[in-house]
C-alpha cells in the first residue's frame, strides 16, 4: 500500500508552490475533465454526487459545486485539511482507495486525476471505484502512460522525478484495468488531445485522459 507519510506538506509544495496555486497546464487539464463530465455524466436525478479520489487541495472538486454534492478522499491528512478549509460544503475524508471508499452512498461521477500511477495495487483501487459508482455512472481518469519509445523518454525527464509514481502502464493497459472492474471506455485521448484522432495514433506525450462508464 502507498506510504501516507510521503504525501506531506512538502510534497504538495512541489505540486502547487509555496503560495498554493494551479499552473496553466493544471487548468487546461481540469477544463478537459469538466468537459467529459458535462458530456457523459448520467442525467441529473436530484441526488447527484461526485467523488474526487486524490482530491489534493480541492481545486478540481470546487468546479462542480453548482451541480453535485461534493465528496473527496485523499491519502494525505494535510490535503484533507486544506480541502476542508477551502470547501466548507464538501465531505472530505483521509482514505486510501486501494483499501476502500469510505462513504455509504453511491456516486454518479468519480474522478481519479493523477491518482492511479501512485497505487501499488491499482486493480484494487479501480475495483473500489467501480463498486462506488451507480450503474451507468461515469469515471474520468488522467495519468501518465508509457506507450512507445518517445513516451518513455519524456516520462524519464518529467514524471519519473516523482518517486511516488509506482505504476507505469500503457493506455491500453489502463483500459483493460477498468474493463476488469466492469467499466467500458467511452472516450480516450493523449496530450495535447486535439485533434484526438491524430494524437491517439501518434501518442507523443504520456499524459492520458479517459472517460469510463460502469456497465450493469
């Protein structure tokens, strides 16, 4: 299982800076995640809830407060405290998705942005995500992948600098991982994502974004 102590205040300083804020790239990624949720989330039913797995400081979670009841989990106690301070209306808990999702309810949408690569047992984490979704529920994931020689080079000089990245799948392996948990792929793309057909063929950059729907 993941080492909780690795995700302390210093870890998040490397992500967000001494004065926490998101980068331009973070904002663009989150815009794409939000677009997938708008297009593929189940129709509103009056009891819609969204869970952000690995919610960090809650920046992405904040963008959904107009439509969903907000829930978040993070392995880091520091991140949970920060998110609770920023989003008073959100339900946030310290938890490891490899072990469980600590809420009794089911979710219409679950986000796992830059999470799966940190899991020592990604199959367990994805299975727990699948079980926490309503039938037809949406999961949006983003993570670095290794698909070819160029990906491997870019990964080596970027994502590999983070020692907490322990799972280095290809995009195809991510799809199979989610299929094993009864989630079907709706859409997938590789950075820079547009035009999708081109970058899905060339796969220049490791960054991978996908939407999955729970079947059954």
